[in-house]
C-alpha cells in the first residue's frame, strides 16, 4: 500500500465517471476514500469493487462537503489528493506521483495540478482556461477547506506550495453533453454564488486568502474576485465575455468552445447578477418609502431629450464634416471630426485583429479589404452612433450615482464597439456581395445590440437602490 499519499473523492450518482477515474489511479496502489452524498445509481457498488473506504454525508455545498471529508476519514498518509469524480489522472501526472516521496517535499504543504477542461468532447484551450492550476495535493492535517466560499471550493494551506505545470488532470463531465444538465446545474450554482456575493456586500462574509495578483494561483484568483465584486452588475458579464473571447482568444476554441465561453462567462454570470438584484430588491422594499422611489415620468422626459439631442447632434455634425455638403465647415472637419476618428479606430482595430489571426488586411479612409475574402465600406450607419446615443441617454438619465454612471457608460460603449469590430471582421471574411447574403446586416446588428444592452439596462436601473439598501442594512 502506498505510504506517501491517499485519495479522497466526493461523489453523487457518478457511475458514468467513477470507473474512469479509479482506473486511472489503480496502479498507484493508494488508499481511496469516497464521500458520497446519497447516490441512487451504481456509484457505491463501483467504489466497493475498487476497495474504497466509503462514507455518506448529506450535501450542502462543495466547501462543506470537502471539510467533512478531511475531518472524518482515518487517513494514515502524510498527503491526500482530493479529486472530483469527473476528473482523470493522466499518465504524465501518474509518473510524477509514482516517484513522489514526502521527504523530498518537507517544506511544502500543497501542490497544484494543471487542469485540462473538456466541454462536449473539446479541450477548452483558450479564454483563460489553460493553463489552469488547482490545489489538489495537500498535506493532511494541515490543509483545510475554505468555508468562506459557497460554491467555488478550494483548499487552504499555511505553508509553501508547488505548481506542477506538467502534472495534468483531465476534467470532463459527460453529463454536460446534454445542455439541459449544464443549465440546471449552473442555475443551482447561481443561487449559491448570488447569496454569497450579497453576504460579501453586507460585510458578513470575508475572504480567507490574502488577495495577491503575484502570489499563488488561488491568491491571484482572490485578487481577481475582489476586482469582480467592485464592477457594476449587468455590465460585468458582457465585459468578462469580451475579455475571454478576444483578449484571452476564446474565439479560437471553435464553435463548441465559443458556446462554452458564452454560457460560462456571460449567461451564468448574468443569472447570478439577476439573482443578486432580486435578493437586494427584497431587502430594499422593507427599507425604502414610496417617497424615495424614482419618478418614471421624469426619467422618460430626460431620456427622450438626451437621446434626441445626441442622435441629431451626430447627424448634424456628420453633415458639417462631409466635403461638398451644404453646411460643410473645413476647420471643424479637419480639427474636431470625432466621426472620422471613430471610423479610423474601428477600421485599424479590425485590420489588426485580422492580421493577428493570419489574414492579410489593409484599410484606407473608408474601406477594409481582406485578401482572398472580401471588402466592406464603413458608412455612417456602420459606426453604431445611434445605439450609443440610446445607451448614453439611458445611463445619464437614470438617477444613479455619477461614479457608477461613468463606469457603466464607458464599459458599455467599449463593449458596443468591440462587438461592432467583430461584425466588421465577419463581414469582411464571409459577406458575399454578389448574392446579398447579409444585405440587411445593419438592422441585424442593431437588433442584437439592443437586445444585449436591454438586458443590462433593464436591471441596472435598480443598482443604485440596491446599494442604498446595502448601506441601510449596515
């Protein structure tokens, strides 16, 4: 029997995954402890076939389940490796574990493994998902489960850690090949995350780890979470999706990967934000009197005045800066032409991304050309100024704190134009002018953008009230 480490696995109806995991670690001859939360399939029979020590405990959340596992099994080895049932130990990691000796790691309390995450059979290589380090091997009796998390379970160790960059575990939940399972699971998770984040807003839940961008993988995650919690609700899912898709190149993960990034980065985060808002709204109703509620009529008048002002200002300005027009002004056109500047930024950004992706793209003042594919011309209606006018008028009209207005306004405009750049890239690559396959792409784009911002705006209007509720509760 292995005297260096044991395995602990938590399960619930894992007959589909457990044989795969247990077979991958069988050669290590290590004791296996399984904490089950009431499986009704063949999970326990499979565990018995592999000689595992089994206990059962009702599931509340992952951190508490792991806390119970670490404190209720009779582990005799100095190290334990804690795995989920849908994970597999690779041959490379198994080789490292076979050579592992505690005396070689006396100054270390934890070891990070590198995870390869699969969704519907595809390895998610981009979007910040690879490399991805998980603290899976911990010194027994020293490490503990972080109970300050509701859903994202992690282990805490007081001492130093190592990162095995070539120590891969594979993670693929085959149940998630049915998208309804993924949606139902993450809907349940969103309840836990939303409640946890509200508790953090109310200062009744804190972080165990010290946030440190330059620290361990978990300390960096703690730092990023603090940044996330400070971002405005309803805009942060869109910002995060854009970050994952373009800055972390999630778009290169193909059709399946793009679906995953959309669901995990945007859909799930948006559901969490909606549930946070619902929780805070329920608290707000008991604290705010009718006199403190906003006047819809005042908001509507302000919105209409600003929207029409922004929209027709852009139209008039465009006429002033167009050479040969009746009201053309050369000095304004040459020195204050923000419309020309915006067109230049959109064209150059689109061309640069295309060139980075391996295409050959060039631009002039109005056109984007991709060698071997196609060309598009950016006319006034392509710039998204009408959508931006609507968005800006809505944000500025609503009685929200100015700091939050500015943050939301800037992030929203950047998000709109990043999506606009994506449209230009797709048009330049795939638009067949001869057959007019995308003849009405302006209308299609506007409908899509209005749907995206409508979701954020619909709930964002209550964000200031939620913060007042938070302050009142404190």
